[in-house]
């Protein structure tokens, strides 16, 4: 769980910073600004030829970075051609002007990491660049920092590739998590529609048949017609009970079941779950209503909050029960379906709890996080009030 929490914090940090873009890679060519100044002041031979080389190198660098960050162009051959052009210009500048242009190699390595990202080609390319720059420095008698420059050349490409791969993986994980939560909601809606179809299909057929019997029997056998009418009343009452159970999921121990499911869902989503329950046993209807609140609240935490920790606390007293769900996420009420902002899920729950004599409040929890609080009375008349 600690691993999941740490990973969730890293994901949140990367999400806050945003994925790496061109603005993160464009300032790096400034490392060769001193060489450009020497070229402009005429300290190097054939300055016009060097200027053309620098212009070509920078243009190829910018184009390679932009193509490497574009998902469509990155998988074409164009970025590879751009890297080849950068390599040719880099070797030409290094051979022509000596060690003054060795810093072009780390920039070439950086662009290689952005374009290739993974695979044996990346390792081979970065290894070749590191060995090449080290050999070039040795040949040109620049032996003071051979290992540092060679290692920095290979490392710049590896870091760029690692950061981009991590950002892409985090984006896929967030998309997958949202899709899983959406699928869970869709499965629940499908179950609910199936339950209603099964209940209402059978019940309404019985009611229609018996109503026709009442119409036929009333003119000639009032007592038999009254018996059929009593059957319609009994079937209708039973249907109301069954529909209420289908809507709210009433069943013995439903709150305990939903708390267990909440823990499993939160842990699967790398959200640390802290579940606390105290107080006497709850009546089935109260437990079922609170179980529905737990289901909706935890689904919102997983889908919208970006939280790393979620606290679910149930405190039962003699005549009232208090349920609180809080997280340390973004604290965006509208995204989580705050009853005050028009969210359908929690708005419907608030109406249902109000009908049972309870209340539901939701909103940001201070500077950070979101807080959902449900309260219900516990007495012998709760079923009559819920009806």
C-alpha cells in the first residue's frame, strides 16, 4: 500500500506539472552560446561556414524535438532523418573546429532520447554517442573531463526518454482508471435496468390480467371481483417493496459489503483506504442507504479526485448514524457531483436520504480535498418515512 501511495503522489506531481513539451527542451541549445560568441567574434576560422553549421544544427534540433513530441510524426521516418542530419552536422563541426563544439553531442543525445524513447536502438545510439565523444576528446587531447562529458552525453538522452515514458505511462494509467470506474458505473446501471425489467415485467402482467378479471366479474359476481382487486393490491404492495429494494440495494449487511468493495476498489486504484466503523448494528434499510452513499462517494473519489488517501468513517449512535467520506484530492465539488452544483449522483442520494429523514452534504474540505457527510435517523418508523 505504501508503494501505491508513493506512486499516486508521483502521478499527482507529474499531473500538476503537465507532460513535457517543447518549452522544456528548447532552452537547452543555450549550452553552446559561448561557442557561438567565439564564432561571431571571429575567433574561429571560416566563421560564415561555422554560422551555417550552427544554423543547420539548431534547425534540425528544433524539428527533431517537435516531431519527437508529436505522436503521429514520431512513428514516421522523418524524425530519424532529422537525427541523421544532426549527427552529420555535429561530427562536421567537431572535426572542423575541434573540441569547441563537443557540447553538440549532449544536445544530439537529448533529441535522440525524445525521438526513440525505448528499444535497443536507443541504447545503441546513446552508447555510440558516448563512446564517440570520449574518443574525440582523447584524440584532440582534451583528457581532463573525458568521462564526465561522455557520461553526460549518454545520460541526457536516457533522462529525456525516461521522463517522456513516465509521463506517457501516467497518462495511460489515469485513462485506464477512469475507464474502469466508468465501466463499474455502467455495469451497475445495467444491473439496475435488468432488475427493474424483471420486476415490472412480471408484476405489471399480473396486474393487467387481474384488472381484466375485475372488469369481467364486477357486473355478475362482485365478491369474486373484490377478491381479484385484493390480489391487485397485494401484488402492487409487493412490487413497491421489490422496486425499493432494487433501487437502493436493500439487503442484510449491505453497508458491510459496500465497505469491503470500497476498500478493494480504492486499493486497486492506488488510493490508501482508511475505513472506521463504530456503534451498534444498523437496521437493514439504514445500512442499505448508507451502503449506496459509500458506493457513489467512493466511485467519485476514484474517478474525479486524484486523491492518494480516502477516509470512510461510520459512527452509529442510539438514534442517529453519521457517515463521512473525505479525501486529499483536488477538492473540485462539481466534478464529484456536489448536490449544490447539480451533480445527478449525489443529488439523487440527497433526495433519497431527505425522504428517509436524513441529510447529505458535500463540498471542498478546507484548502485541499473533498468531504461527503450523510446522516440518518435510526428508529422504528424509518421504513414508513422512506416509503
